[in-house]
C-alpha cells in the first residue's frame, strides 16, 4: 500500500531544517486534536493506533498466504474512498472483474464465491453495484508491470489531481524493470 503523491510531484529530496520545521508546524496546526490524521481505513483500533495512512508514507501489509491481505486491502480501499479520497488500485494478481466482485461482496455481505461464480441474480448485482459506482477509485490491472510503469501511471493521475493514495496488490509479483 503506497501513498506517495507528494514525492511523485518531484519535490526536491533536500530540504533545509528551517523549511522542514515550517512544514511540521503547519502540519501540526492543521491536524491538532484529530485522533486520525491520515486516511481512515475503517478499522477503528488500527486507525487509532496508526493515525490512519498518512501522506508520503509507505505501508506494507505482509502475512502468510490466504490470511486475508487482499480482503484487508479491499476493505481499506472502499473505506478510504467512502471518506472522500481518490484511490488508485494496482492489482498484479487479480483482474478488474475479480476486484469488483470482491468490492460487491464486501459492501453487500453476499458471499464472494457466489458472486464470483455468477450465482447471484444480475438484478441483485446491479443494485449492489450502485453502492460503489460513484466511489473515486481508479484501476490498473496490468499483469506485467514494473515499478517504473506504476510510478509513471501514478504521476499521470497525480498530475490530473485524480489521486490521493495508491494500493498495490502484490508487490512480490512486480518486476523492477
């Protein structure tokens, strides 16, 4: 999970102490009294412990296979978007159809396997899709993507003011070239 929008704006990597302190004071004054400063992911205790996912921060979620990392990411994506953030989703492991199926399952409570195996009536699916249709979420499901390719597409969305936070599902499958 990556939220690096300020870094991608080609901000210089060297900042004098005085400027850094000025930035810190502004950050402090703008956020004083808030329990969650970053993007809320919808898990109260985790939001409270972390303060939310913050700008310019790289958060990596790791666990053994089939523990629920993708489900956790999907829940976070939806909750961050529902709170008004513009969210980018790069999935190297799943296509957009599976991502949408997971979102419908999460937001509706309908079993994912029933949705994914097309056992739910289409009118029910269409009704549930209305719940997520207007969320500001952008998908990239390029199965062969590199760090530079993702960086380039993120810069494009940031340049269009269409991105606040990026979630990448499955770093291990990404190539460095």
